[in-house]
DNA sequence: TAGATTGTTAATCGATTAACAATC
DNA sequence: TAGATTGTTAATCGATTAACAATC
C-alpha cells in the first residue's frame, strides 16, 4: 500500500499508538492482541487492525503483535529513526518553551537555533545552549546549516512573510503556531497548532455540558 | 437542532470560521456569500452552508451572510460572550507561555493563578501580575475562587493525580498539555493538546513528501 | 419582478465496525 | 491439532458534495 493512500485519520492516530506501545514497552509487555490494546486505548480492535494493515502485516495470527517490533515499525513510519534539525522562529514565551522542551530532542528533533527580532535577545543563549540569532540572519543560517523544520512561534502579522522566506530557502516543513493559515509551495509540509482554536473548542464543549 | 447532535467535525471547524469572519470584519466587509467565503477558506460552499445550518439559519437567500451578525452568533456558540476563569497548573516554560498569552484574555479567558511545585516560584508573580501558588493550595484556591478551566502544563507523571484533584473540586474543563490521556468523570470536558504527537504527524508527512 | 443565494434533500464518498476465513 | 487472533472482505454508519426548490 502506498503511503499516499493512507487516510489522514489513520495518520493522526499513529502517534497515539506509538505512545501506548511505548508505555507497554516500559511495563515490559512483550506481546499484545488488538483486543487488549483496544481496551487500553478505548477504540475498537477492528480499527487497530485496519489501521496497522495500511502499512503491512505487523501482527501474527493466533499470537497478536510483538510490542518491541511494532513500536520500532511505527517509529520508522513516523520518521523517528533519524535526526531532524529544527530552528525556532520567535524567542518569546512560546518559542522558548518549545525550544526548551527536551523530549523533542529525545525523539530526534534537534533544535539548533532560535531567531528573534528583539536585539536584546540576539547573541545570547536564552534557552539551554541554543543561540538566538537576528531575524535577518535566517537566510545565512540556512545556507550554512542543514535545517529541515522551522517552528513558527511569532504573531500572525509577520508569519506569512517569514514563511515565504523559509520556503524560498528550501525549508521542508513548518510547525505553525502563528494564528493564521500559511500558503506554501507544494512539497512543503505545514502542521498547524492553533492554540486559541483549541481553547474555543473546549469552551464550546463546556457550553454543551 | 440540539447542540449535542452537531458532529465533532463541524465543531472543530467553528473556530476557523470565527477567525476568518474576524478578518472580514477588520477589512470592513459587511456581507459575504458562502461561495466567496469558500474561496477564502479553501473549503466547499456546500460545507459552509451545511455546517452553519446545524445551528439555525444565519443567512438570507439572495443576500448571503451578514458578517457582523454571523461573527457574533459564532462567538456566542463558542461561549466567547462570557468570561471564563482559568488557572494554569505548572509554571514551567509552557505554563508561563500560556499564562502570558494576552490574546486569551481578549476572548474572555481570564487567567487568575499559576500553580507550581517549585518553592522558588511560589509567592512570586512570574507572569504579568499573576501570582504563583503551591501545588498543595489548589483545593483552597478553588474553594475561595471561581475557576472553570484548568490548564494542565505539567509532566505526564503527575498529571492523573492533579487531574483527579481538580475534578474532585468541581473543575468544569481541563486543557491538557501533559502527554497522557486523562480519565475524568462524565461532565468534565477535556481538550488535549499533544504537542509531540503533532510534531510526529509533521514528521510523517515529511517522510511522505 | 428577476437574480442571487440560501436552506435542505439526495447522491456520493470515505471511514468505521462487524464478521469470518486464513493461518500461526 | 485446537485455539487464538490476525488480515481482509462486507456491511454499516457518518460526513461531504451536488443539486435544486424555496425565498429574499
């Protein structure tokens, strides 16, 4: 099955499978059936088998799934078996929080630089040992370093312009925390995290309850 | 139509409609047809009409939708016409970033307190004029203040216990940034923001491109 | 009134669940 | 081998798109 044919809904669930399998691994569980896993994750066992079979048969009839193998296979699907260099645009509260989050590093997401327009932050190491550069230096930095992912943690006003500059320099993916939708060339991946929209969804659900 | 019958997919799109209508409002646009809006938002006009009709007829045949009215109606649906008091559990980088985000306040999400287990932070105003309390003081604070929403910005190890304490004290909703799924009593709303899962989704899409 | 555009029904498409034959 | 459990096909359910009558 071509990866391109895998439904978006399945892909969205993949990291959650990965998380649960990681927990099982920590507990020392060797094998698990789709039925046992479905009880833990509160989904149907049918869905688990369907989902995993989009990527090939990871299980074995009469036995179930071998946890370490499945964990590794999903890691590979998610690209966690290699290192991704990542820069963070915007060294405000959110940018620093994301840059400081050590767990990303553990999964191979390597944060190499921060960028900010505030001259007071530039030249300093504001988070761990990560240096902060001026916004103007994005192009030079990308010429001299390998960067795959940019985290966009700036207000929406500046976001489209910076996104364009990143795309012009060949960024592969943008993790977009700015409150706007970005228009990028084909081939550039955008993953939006619209926090205020998430909060509004919560607010809607409260009204309902 | 009962709100309970509105599909989750529609609710998820509601804040995005709200955002685009806000932009139209800023541009001074008075009326818009589902077709014009569909071009801006890159969705079908059918979907817009279907979605909005889950909540009643906001439009007018031959005219389209009156932007200020529709904007206000969606705000009301999302509960943005009233104030929600919110506390932030965990005054680490992420907790401070969320507490410091002034835009939430603009939408009526009022952050009244931070809580942290680090004694060095307790008693200080670490973000704007918001005081940080000790973790032990959650119960007392909730007894003496009206709190509807708790933002959970602590590591997953502590999350289930704190979530239980919040629920016991009658919290209405938890905005969960801890990397775990919470088990809460019926009636308590949970909205998850699993950042590392979002990053993995991005990573998957990169592999594919 | 005529034209435009909604609200709504019907048709299509896709995703989830159920069922069971294949097989370890 | 018998039992268990997957992989996969078929049935169901739900969401999206298309079409058009209602109506402003």
